[in-house]
C-alpha cells in the first residue's frame, strides 16, 4: 500500500523569486528543490529537481499567487513531482528577513505574528513585503499545518547594547528603532554550530569568527554560540565591501556627493547599493570568479578589488578577536568563502599572531565542501562550512512544530 511520506516545506519568497525545498522530517534528505523566477516580469521560469528528476518550464507567472500555484503543480506533478497530495506536508518554514527587535528567535506564525511583521515593514521595505506575501499565500494553501518564521536578524539579537547602539542621539534608537540589527543570521547560526560539531567541541566553549562571503557579506563574532557583534548594521550596506555594495564608508561622502556633485538621494543610494563594491572598484564584475581570472591575467583594478576585499575581511577578523578576547575558530562560508582558496589565503596571510595559519594544500582542495583548512596543530582552527540556511529553517520548523525528535 502507498505509504504517505511526510515532508516539510521551506519557502524563501523574494520580490521576484520563490525558492522552495522539501525535506524529509528527519531533515537529513532534500526530496525536492525548486524555484520560480522572474515573477511579474517577462521570461518567467519554473524549475525543480525532485528525486533526481529535473523539470523546467518557461511560462507566464504574473503574480506571487500564480507562482505558488506553479510550485504546487510541480510538486504534485505525476511524473516529475515529489508528493501525491499537499496533505503530505507536515509543516512549513519561511525565511523572514527582518524580525527587528521583536523576534529573538524563530517563531510559530499566528495572526499576531503577521501583524508584527507588517509593523516592521518600514525597517525592511524591500524584503519584508514579499516575505509577508509568501506567508499569506502558503497559509491559505496549507491552513491545517504549523508555519514557522526564521528571521535573518534574530541570531544577532544577543548582541550587547555597546555593539548595537549607534553613536547618534539616543532618541533615534528609542523612538525610531535605529540600531544595528545584522543579517545572514540563519547562515551564521548554522555554520558556527556545524563548525563546533566538526571540531568535536561544544559551541559553548568557542570564540568563533564567521566570514559569510557571498554577494552579500556578513562578518560575525560568535561567543559561546551567541552572536556578540556583526558587520551589517541597520540597512544592508555596512561592513566589508560586497558584490555591488560599498560596505563601510565615511558617511560624510554622502553629503559630498549630494552637495558637490548634485546627486539625488536616490542616485546616491543606487550607487552605494548597485554600483560599488567589487563591481565599482574592478569596473568589470561583481563576481569574484571573473575578478580572480582577470587579476591573474594582469588586470590591476581586479587585483586591487581582491586585495581590498580580503583586507576588509582581515580587519574584521582582528576586530572581532579583540572584541571576544581571543579566537578559537575562523569559519569561511557562502559563495566566495566556500569556493575561493585565493581569497581565503589573502585573508589569513599575516594572521599568525592570532594563531591563524592555513594548510595550503587543504585550503586549495576545499571547494564547496566541509573541510578543516588550518595547519594541523594550529592554535586557531580554520574551517570551510558550506552554508545551509534551508536546513536550519527546516530544523527550527520541526522543533517548533513539535515534530523534530529525530531531526538532525
Ligand atoms: P552567494 O551570494 O553566497 O551565492 O555567493 C555568490 C558569489 O560567490 C559570486 O558572486 C561569486 O563571486 C562567488 N563565487 C562562487 N563560486 C566561486 C569560485 N569558484 N571562486 C570565487 N568566487 C566564487
């Protein structure tokens, strides 16, 4: 007889894409993985890989509602699908970007939670509205199961006030919620825990610096399993330079661009968000692969972009080691952190005084997989841990839905 395989669904709903994964309820296996792209734009696509079968379609997807319909059709597809009925889905986990100062951890979604998320829209005007659309659509589609929200900001809610209050008039913090929030928290939580497991040591004993180096970059200081400082602040600009975002700059520059060059606030925002970082300096690409290749071929601006990037990461490693009074583990993750031995080498060069020394052969081999890349016997462990935000969301969902006894 057909046995109902129970699964859980994770959803990451952005402004023009929906990504979803189906996990077994022990969260050890991904049963299906799919994406609806270019929602509301020309050239929309739906693609899915389920139980080893690929399925892709170009078709109009004018709204998020239709994107959900397409995803359901794919999941239930008799030939290419993964499940036979929506009832097989036991719980749903949602990636939620901004939990502000209201959500300290992942949470079961109720009508009250949705209201609070609406209240937080001004803090994340680009991200929270599509997250809310995803939550509404999925709750309408699967009303009988628990839905959980996992926030990008919540891991960093353990920062002390000296790390999150900005040196502005205090009223801005009290009245307008102006403070450091931090992002990529689900990734930092996953990789810092996984690093402790790989080292066979309890997270409660470790001082870890996480380098989440992707198109977006987050540096995080994690002491005893809790975030104590992080590089992204109120919006998603600050910290290390990113693919197209500037990272740390002197705010005085903004007034210079406004007054001297006559740029509008929108034009300045656009430059800092979309035309700066690796792209701005190299003048060719926001993709580290392209930049490394051109630097090897002698392009000096690409070399400079690579060096600036690694230098900024290195400075945060030093700052966070100082903030925590030491460092036991340095963890690289996300696109660049997982795949670029050259960037990792530049970051670690000269950090021997912090006990950070790479094993060059191990560093070179570690591409997109878990590895310990520090010199054996080195004082500070150096690791590559591929991030897996979906797995972390699925684990939280199982736990909060009361289903996760065997999840791991
Ligand atoms: P993410 O945002 O985590 O998907 O990371 C995306 C970035 O990772 C891309 O923009 C690339 O710059 C970088 N990346 C991916 N693969 C490599 C690689 N093999 N070498 C260097 N950088 C890479």
